[in-house]
C-alpha cells in the first residue's frame, strides 16, 4: 500500500435502523488523525480486482475528537459490494485499510449565513459532523436540517438532533420528512416541500448544502436555481451516486 493508506480497527458496531449500521473505527497507524467536519475517507475493500471495484468512500459522521476515532454511517444497498462487505464481513476487531480524509464539502468558515442542510438517508452523515462540531464548540452557526427518509424507523440520529434543536432553537431548526408514513410529528412527502415553503430567493443570506443520491440533488438544484431563483453560489452539494 502507498504510505498514505492507514489501518483502522473497528471497535464498535451499532444497528441504527433496519438497513443502517454505525461503525466506530480507531486509526492504528497514525499518531494523530484529524479531519474537517464534512470530509470523507476511502477504503480499499477486498470486493474486486480493479480499483473502481475495491475503493469505497464514506463521509465521516462524527466530529474531530483528538483520540483517533471516527464514525461511519452505512446503508446496506441492494447488490452493493462495499456495503455488503461491511454488513457481512466486518466485525469488532476487523482491520480496514483507508486513505484520507478528503473532500471540500466541509463546514464553511463563514458563520453568518443560515445554512439549510438538505439530505436523505445516510446523506445526513457529513451534516451530523458539522452540527455536532458547532454545538460542542459553541460556534455561532445557524442550521436548518431537513432530513428525508421512508418511515419513522429509518430516521437517523433523531434523539441527538432533537435535543440540540430543543436546547438551541436559534442554532438548529430540525425537520423530518417521511415519504411512506404519516406521523403527526413529521412532514409527509419529500424534502423539497419544506424548503419551498420556508425560503424564497429574497433570502439572500441563505446557503443550501445538499447531500444524498443524485436524483434528489438534481431535483433540488433545479427547484432552487431554475424555479426559485437562488444563485448557484448559494447551492452546494455532495453526490452519493
């Protein structure tokens, strides 16, 4: 392996939902491992012969802690070689090869705008890192997290986000949208309806960060830029496929 590949040991695994697991890893081969909230790491997994088959990237869901630990939030995909490997072959004690951190989809330096974080499923991972980092360090960010999933049991990190929004309502507005269930405490439908009602292009001090599957990203960018009139510089995104 090149020298920029490191060893990480899986120290804990939590079933977060029926199709999502949280993996906690300790970096074994570095004195200090750190990252910027929003970045990702890339694993070399024994699931194929070619690099494109073997390499899988996942956003870090935790905050820089100084203890060489980081967390991943991984969904089991149909016919997904990478996620299938994590779900069936990775256990506490497994050593994995990874490189990084990488990525420029990070917590912005400017704390003045309202950041509207729109995501579906495990696309919430980089946003969790951003929100927790700001919360833990008392940074003056303002977030509106709009999280979409199918059913109530698919909601990720609900208690954590709800607690922050209750304690600091000016720092975090938290909305959940369920596409396949009707629940009194949540929206029913898709994430787009929430930001369409909440914002207009007159809100010049708003920046949208989008994270998830390409279909959601494409639809959100079309709505925000082409239909609602936001500038492209106000709509940033990270694709998951």
